[in-house]
C-alpha cells in the first residue's frame, strides 16, 4: 500500500545544460567539478533545481549565468527529459536538459571549478551527465545537416576554410570546404561580406570573408544528411 503523503509528494526537478563550443580544433563541453558528495570530485553539467516560480527556460538561463555569461550563448534549446528513477542517488530527480552553443571566437570567463573538456575525452562525470553530453552532440550533428545552426558555432565573419574546421570538429570527420560552401550557398545560408581575411604567414591570395545570412535557427532542408566521406562520395549533404 502506498503512503498517501509519499504519493502526493512532488518529484524534484532540475535543469541541466550541455554547453558546447569548438575550441582548439575539437568540440568541447563546459563542466564544473563537484566539491561534495554524492560523486564528489566528478565533473558535472551546469544547472540546478528548478525554482518554485520558474519555468525550465527561465531556470536554465539563471543557472548558466552563474557559470558562463549567457550573452555569449548564440543558441539554447531544450534537448530532452531524463527521468530514470535511479539516475541520481537518493530521492528521485527528473532533469530537463538543454543544448547551448557558444561561437568559437568567444572565450567566456569561468569560475575556478569550471573548465572546458573535449567531448571525445570526457573526465569522470557525475550521475548520467555523460549520456546527456552524448545526446547533445548527436543533436548538434543532426541539426548541422538540416538547419543553419552552424551560425552558433561560427564567429560573425569567417573564411570557408575556417568554417570547414568548425564543421569538421563538430561532426567528427573531415569536411570538404568546396562541398560545404556549395551546399550552404545552395540553401542560401551564406552571404559574402565583400571583405577578405588578412593573409597568413605563407602569404598567398587573401581569402574571402562570409557570414551566415540568418543568425537565428531555421530548418533549411528537412531531408538533408551530412555524411562522412566513406559513406558518401562527396562527404557532404545528400
């Protein structure tokens, strides 16, 4: 028989954010190191308990403000709800997770207990946070195929070569600059700025600078899929 007091008790609810950025040529996630049990010294996603007067979006923006300047987030969206009864020790806690993206030219100031970690080489993480990071990476990779979400990884202006490096880091395989430009231009996502980048040490012809035509997330081709080169001859969208 279920105790009436227990049955009527609301489940605890927390919000978490997998904040991703391409840094030093790899896709990285923002994590903070726990000081107390449970899972002391393990690394966690930023977030916390949902406030009694907050909705989840308001709450995650408040929580992130404590770890990273939310003004530097180019995109935030709800990722998934994680509700396994044993996902954390003790009382049941349901988590609403978000995906956040920081452009590569931003370097937010962080507290001492907070660092960026490569998604491909995560440290020991708390609870189910590793699976949330993996889910966030999968969501980003999917949306790079059929939306313009690349704007949230890129600085305001960029060369095609630099954009290719961002896409390659996020997707986990080398992308052809020629094919990437062709696909994004065909969808009307890129526009030239009329300016060029300063030549590098090797000299050569200055590279043209581009920008995303729209810096809000839009579905641009719902049936497109970006594939690794060994699965598609072009290594680009089908």
